[in-house]
């Protein structure tokens, strides 16, 4: 069975576009977005010329454009109002003519051409084209928010996944829903309103990065549910299936994001750490993940396992002795597998938390990734 020339072109383009954009992620920061903008600016007329766009059922497009624009504007407004609590900061790259040409303009080009290409690919009713359109959307989101070239440690990789990759997946579930139903214009407007205020306003809210990532993870689900409730009261079974799938995916991503945030930041009541040494072998093995409760100045008894920071090193050892000298609590620690106590003692200000649970072996993938950067 031969494949028609039209399908051959579609398959080649569907495979080539994500590969080119993925390669652009490895361009050093500052040039990744520019490279992607050039790729997409060349790709769009090529795609439009070689692939005939099929008509899509675009209903209530004007109303959807208004709703998407208003939703994005409300989201940005709330974020900037949060600056009244979290404070404001200057952007990492101040707005100048050079920064506009190198960062802002390429970001606008990426959004516009990525969505025009998505709309053409998604109209083909082809699985490879649909997968490609989603990949192009996710990669285009990453290309003006982060770059792989800056990932040099396991911690920065975890940060990339939690702060950028997972929100990009959720956002593109929304974009993939909106584009075939209401057209590319609604998605372009939504994305540009979400992007440009942070590029053009000289002060942005100093919202913690982890909270910002989590909000971006959940917000698309709210917009999706709202649009659906407005325009699809008579839902077909396929729509219900898509809604269920989207809700499940978003819930799972939210749970994963929370876990990553906890593992990375340890700013909540409970934290998690991967054990990277064998000093506690017998009780806690290398590759285990320990869950700890943040220290609140409560008494710690001899025999408890604590997490503490000393001279920039985070350690998980057992309390071997407790002494109070001149009103100061001093905790002497020792690894179960070590023959001697740790040098010196740990003060209350150096204690991070007390270990409450051990998850065997699930930290090995993190150790393997970390070893790649050593």
C-alpha cells in the first residue's frame, strides 16, 4: 500500500518540526527563543504551502476570543495584585530596544506562528499531525520561558520539570482544546496576554517561582471548565471523555508538581530528600527518600534522626547525645554506619527537620541523573 504525496509531506513535517524546536532548546539562553522564532517563521509558510488546511468547525469564535482574552487578563491582573503582598522586582532582563528585539519580539513570533501551525496540523484529523501539533505547542511554551542549555545539575533539572515542563503540558491541553473549536486567534490572544505584561512592564510581582508554576498548572483547567460550561451544555460522549481525560491528567500533574516542589524547595511543613550516602546504612539506605517534618524548636530526644545543614552540607544523621550548655541546646550526631561521631555539634538554628518516614530505593533515578552532572 503506497502513501500519497500529501500524506508523505504531512508525516515529514509532523516529524521534523518537533525535532527542530527540540534542538533549539539546547541553544544557549538568550538565543534559544531567537532560533525558535526563525524556525517557526520559516516553517509556517512552508506548512501552509505544502499542507492544505481542512475546514474546522469554528463556533462562537468571537465570543470565545473575548472569554479567553478576559480570562488571561484577569489572571495577569491577579498576579500583579499579588505583588502588593509578595512585593515587586525588576525583570531579569530590563526592557530596552535590544532586549525587545532579542527576547520580546521572538516570543511574539513564536506564539503566533506556533498556533497557526497547530491549527493547520490539527485540522488534518491525523494522529501523527495531532501529536506533532501538541509537541510544537509544548516546545514553543518552553522556548520563551526556559532553556535546557542552562541545566547543569539534578536540582536545575527538577526545577525545569516542575516550574516549566509540567505547566507547559497543562497549558497545551487547553490550547489543543480551544484551537480546533474556536480558532487560532483565541489561543494567540490568550498566550500573548499571559506573556507580554511580564515582558513590557518594568516591575513584575515577586511571586515565588514554585507558587507561580503551580498556579499556571491549575489555571488552564479552570479556563477549560469555564469555556465548556458556556458553550457546550449539550455535550457529546466524546466531549465528556475528553473532559474526564483532561481532568485526570491535570490532577495527576498537580500532584506531581506538588511533590516536586516539596522535594526541591522544602518550604512546607514536610519535606523530602534523596539519601546520597551510606552513612546511615542499616536504617536508611543510599537511594532511599526520607520524609521529614520541619523543625519548630520542639525538643529532640537522643536516638531521633534529624536533617541539618552544616557548612553548606545537608546531612541526615541520628542524634547520639543531647546537652544544654549555657542555655544552648547542643546535639551530637552520628551516622549509624560510621564508627565515630560527627565533628562538633549541631545547634537548633542548623536543624532543618526530623525524619518521620523512609521510602525505600525510589530516589535512585535522581542519584543517576545527578551523577551525569558530576
